[in-house]
C-alpha cells in the first residue's frame, strides 16, 4: 500500500517537473516576444543602414573586417536576398561595435499559438466525427459541436499529444 503511494508521488513529481520546464520555456519565449517589437527591415538592409548611421564607409568596414570592399558590398546584397549567414551578420555587427540580435518569437504569445492550434485541431476532429454521425442520422446541433470542440481543445492543451503539430487530426 505504501509503495503504491510512493510511486504515485514519483510519477506526479515527474509530471510537475516537466510542466515546470515547459512553463520556463514558454516564459522565456514570451519575454523575448515582448522585447522584440516588430521592426521592419530597412530598405537597404541592416548592415548598410547601421553602417551609414555610424558614418562608416564600406571600405572602412572592410578594413575593420580585414576583408575586401567587394565582400562588404556582396554581403549587403546577400542580406537583402536572405542569403547571409548568422555568422556573417555577427561579424559585421561586431566590426561596427554593434550587437547582432537573432530571435524567433510568436506573433502574440506561446499560449495564443497553442490555443489557435488546439482550436483548429479540435474543430477538425469534431467535424470528422460529425460527418460519420450524420451518416448514421445522429447529427449534433451547433451548440453540441461548439461544446465538443471546446472540450477537445482543452484536452489537447492539457495533454499535448505527440501528434499535436501533425496536420491530420
């Protein structure tokens, strides 16, 4: 009897540790999203714009990098085409005494992304079940469909099944 209680505590503890870790990841991403307000890429790209803001010529940046002027020009063009590496952006920023910032953040919050995904997945699952029920003349009302969608959405958010991000229901 005591062993069962102890094992339950261990399993419960593991789930709470997992929940804490997930919460920490979500908090970190949400904080980053708040720090990185939408900033449109300048028409000339960040390298060129910052260089010009500093009054630094492309030749001066090239000398600081110990590279050629052509490389700086090519890198500025590559940035505009999405073909510059993170390592190169970092080097360019450092050569201009700047910091290169890189982040992937949600449009709103992690919770909003998860909620929207769970809503879509639940909606798709309820519609599929409803189609089968209609064939058996057991169609659900609009209120029942909405209730079941909300119920399944909450289950999906609580359980986060392995196939949560798969496109099929």
